[in-house]
């Protein structure tokens, strides 16, 4: 076991630490988080439009008219359907913050990236009362444009930094207000970004792909989505989450920075289908992992905490279980991960890694067979307690809550024998310490 610990500390942790600190992954993760409050707000209206209560639809129609559901979709349209806009701005802003020491202004970088994203998005012509006009397809501003928004945000910020570092900027005198000065510094970088994206768009339009969105979707988006929404890909993603955690790193944040765009896209597509009363296309969404796999946090540690409350014999473990129960109910598991500990603990690593993988498989089987409702695209806050979150995330289906209970029971059963061995080892260590202390007092 000591060799295993040495391997984790000397080989795995340094690499995982560098990965966690990689500025583009951090910007990707933090930028997408900007969309979360909006998507949760949109989900609330999605729930209101589809409450599973007999007579609810007729009641609402009598009060607000037959178009009541369409009106409830308005907030959904300005949250889910434009998530790529906010993600693009947020990613560019966060990446620019990492380059502030080079003179990159985050606000200017976000604005330039947003303009470049809209430039990369094809407008569709239409007529209004005989007058020609254009509109941006909403499908390309939401989940369908997420990959383009991510790439454009990082490209725009990197070009901005490249130009500013070489001092190819317009600098105003010292007496000019800082906001005005920053806007002039961003002038040449902004011009360069717009020209570059414009040329890329013209070049892509000369190919069979037609536009940048179609190119990215075909070359990058489709393969990544196929992997991220498959059973094998999801098992690998969850495995990476728990392996990073056992090294003391926040695996959910690191892996989420890479996988969130894929799972958010699947979430938005499920939400669209759910609102239209159609078959849900995806099982693996962000809520699949947050709600059904990470019950109590990564590693499904709520099962461990509840089992400790019930079966712990040592006073230190009883006290730890009481302290960890409250946070675990709201999916916060740092107290148990670092307090037991699970980090760098070879014995507890085994169930911590095994349980989430088994839960991915069992939940997938239940949903694919139709025994459990799929995530409906409703984004519940990640701190929502289990059972409630399973019911809401599936659009008010009891099978979602039942699946969480089954996963929780499975986690408790698997954690139990490993925890019993851990307590026996702790008891032996405590007895050895007591004997050493008694021997020391006798010598004195």
C-alpha cells in the first residue's frame, strides 16, 4: 500500500495538479458556470409548464388561456436557447483574467469574442412586409452553437493577448479615464480578431461545409458528443472524476471543464423534447451524473455517511458522521473525503472508485429499458437533496426518486465491508498507541 501511495503522490498528483491549473480548462469550466443560473431559472419555468398533476393543464388554460404553455416558454427561450452567447462571453472573460498581467482586459476580451461569435454565425434572410431583413437562427445561439462559442472565445482571447504582448496597441495619454484607455487598447486586437474570423468564415463558405458551425459540428462536435453521451465514454469520464478526487483534486470540476459542453448540449436537447412532449433523446446529461451518480457528492459518499451513522463503533467515526451528514445531504462531501479520509487511503479508494461506475451502469440500464425516466433537461441546483432532485430532474417522475434510493442502498452495501475493515485497523492502531503511551509512563 505504501508503494501505491508513493505512486499517487509522485506520479499522479503532479500531473493532475497541472491539468487542474491549465488556464484554458479553468476558463472553460468557469465560463460555462456563467450559464448555470440562467439555465436553472429556465428549468423552473419548464417545470411549471409540465407539472405532473392531474387537471393542471386544464386549470392553467382556464386562467391564462390556451396559449399559457407557450407563454411559459418565453423565459426558457432566453435562457436555454441562447446559452452559447453567455458561454462565449464567460469563457473569454475568464481566460482574459488569466492574462491580465499581460495587459489583457477581460471585459474587452469578452465583448470582442461575442462579436466574433456572431460573425461566425450565418444570418438567414427573410422579408417583413416586403422589406429584406436578416435573423440569427436561435438553434445556433443555444446548445447547437456551444462548441463554436467555446473555440471562438479562446481564439479571440489568444489573438488579443498576442497583439497586446507585442505592444501593437493604441495607448492614450495618462490623463484619459481608464475605461476609455482600455477601449482604445482593445481597438487593434478587436480589429484583428474580426478580420481573422471573417476570413475563416469566407474560407469555410467556399467548402462543402457551408458555414463554421456546420464544420465544427461535423469535425469536432459529433465525435465528442458520441463519446460523451455513450456508456463507455461516460464510464471513463466518471472514472477520471473519482481518480482525481482520491489524489485530493476536485475531479468533478476538472472533468466537468471538458465534458460540460457535451452534457449541457444533451441537457438542452432533452429540455426541448420534453417541452414538446417528444421522446427524450439522451440518457447521459449533466443531471444524470449530478443527480443519480453523485449522490451526496462524488463517489456517492452519502451512502458511506449514512452507513457510518448507523454502524460506526469508534467515537471518532461517530463524531465525523454527525459532522458530515448535513453537508452530504446537500451533496457536499469534502468533510468525509478529507476527514475519514478517502484521499490517498488505498482501502477506501476501492469502493469510492467502484461504486460510481456500477451506478452509471445500473442507472443506464434502468433508463434504457424504460424502467426509469430519463433526465428531462430540467436543471436542478446541484445542492438539491436526493429523492427530491431525482423526482424533479425527471420531470416529476417517481421512478427518478426510486432510482436514487436504489443507488443509495447499493452504495451503503458496498461501503460497509470496507468501512468495517477500516475501523478494525483504526482500533488496532489506537490500541497500539495506548500501549506505547502506557509503556512510556511506566519507564518514567
